[in-house]
C-alpha cells in the first residue's frame, strides 16, 4: 500500500513514467491512495487510485487545517476495513 501526498500540480513531462508506475502497482496488487493539497486536482493520481482501487482526496484550502483527521479517516483503514466504512469519495 502506498500513500502519495502531493502539494504541487502535475508535471506533463512525467506522464509516461507515472503511468508505468501505476501499471506496475496495479499488476502486483498495490493499493495506491492519494491526498492532493494543491489548488488543482491531479489527473495522474486520480488515474492511479482508480486503477488500483485506492482512495483519492483533493483537499481545498478550507480543509487543509484539519488534514490530520482526514488522513487518518481516509487512509489509515486497511482494504478489508474500508469495505465497511463510509469513506468520503470525490467524483
């Protein structure tokens, strides 16, 4: 399981290396979770979490103050526990 916390925007030059990492994680069954703190959403990390059945969370500036509670609630539970929890989702 991997948790990625991103504070900057996606770099288009990193698309191919990022997709290679995502496909490798998917192939070996690694769950990729992402928490994005930048102003814009991350298309790379949305794809990574979608393909690996992980959790994606984009926190707006108003929510960044309570980040620790969000991190514990969304990313701490294991795969089996997540099935019984109501994890917040973003569409």
